[in-house]
């Protein structure tokens, strides 16, 4: 029995209905080729645990850009194998013992590799679908604390701010809660689009499928970055840091294996990624 099956009791269960995806539970569990079907069930449209907003937006295919932001609160002492700005204290998630907290030892290399006889597109689609569900669950844990008053912009640390591109291609600042809702809805729309994520037997993947997966991964890591830099302490209070760190290591390992993210896109979490690489959790 694989590691990811052994933690299934602590993990999620899912109900998949036609055009409706309703993740259950709050804890992370991964997947393996031996424990999941190679065909995906019909995904659906849950966008976020937050209350749906009345306002609607047309989603541009491009990702938001980032710009500098200053004067945010600092977190304590430093303890990291990576290069950080000596004038900025180390974020809590890079401090001991949290940076080494995980469910198991070892890397996710063998878990993310394409299994023999499994279609490349199906493997990408299955993992993107599952990771979106897990990220949606974790965000649901802390979503009530992502208020407009406390997080008026989508930041990832003291020097990074993400903007959203509207249907006209203009970069606009959004509160973190609204930005994340838009991202989760955008990903949900992609997963439910049969021309992008086909679920019928014999249906072909679009030539732009890998590009879509890269755009999804780029948006997902921004949510990871916001949660790590602003809400990691809340995950600690819920004793979820091991599950969260393992989920993140799984996501980065998968993204590296299939070249879904550029190193530059990992910016706000690059010190953590390099630390996990030094530990052998990411290869």
C-alpha cells in the first residue's frame, strides 16, 4: 500500500456529479496510478468555499502580472539554507521545525512520474483536477480570514503583489479573497470545458492543453504563495502544516516533472522550494 493510500483516512473524499465537483473533508491526500482510475470522472463547477459574489467578470486567458509592494508586517527569526534579504526576517514557514515538517520522508519523484501505459494528457488532466480539488479544500480552511480589510490586495510577502487582467487586458488590483475566487472559478471553468479537459472516451486533447495546464499551475502557485506568506500560522493552529507542506512538495514535484512552471514563477516561494530540494523532498 502506497504512502498516499495510507493517509487517505486523514484525507479527502469526493463526490463527482455531472457538472458538479463537491470536495469533502479538509485534509490532503495524494493519488497514485495504482489507486485511481486512469479516466477522470466528470469534473464540475464548485469555484470556492467563499460566498459567491454577485459581480461577474470575463476571464482573460493570460495570467496576472506582479509588481512591488512594501511596508507589510514582518515575521520572526531566520533559519534557512537559501539566500534571503538580510534586512527581512525569515517567514514562519521557513523557520525550524516547520520547514522540515511533512507526513513522510523521501521525495515525490516516483509518484509524479508518468506511469507506463498511461496517456500523457490523461495523467496531466487527472493530477491537475486532483490538485485543484485539494487547493480548494485548503483555501476553504482559511477563507474566512482572507478579508478585504486585512488583505486589500493579492500579496505574497512584503515585496510581491499580484494583479488580475480583466477582459480588456488591463491589470487591476483586487482584494486577495476576490482574486482567489476568480482564480478558482477560472480553473473550474477550464476543467469543465470539454474542449480543454475532455472526459469522454476517445476524445482528443487540444493542442493548447499543455499551455492551459501551465497557466493553471501558474495561478495555483500564487494561491500557495499567498497562503504561505499570510496564513501559515493558522494552518499551524489546526495542525495542518505537515499536510500542507506535503501537498506543496507534491505540486512542485509534479510541475517540475512536466515543466509546468518556470523557476522565475516560483519567486516568493523559491527559498522554500530550494530548502525542500536540499532536504530531498523535491528532486
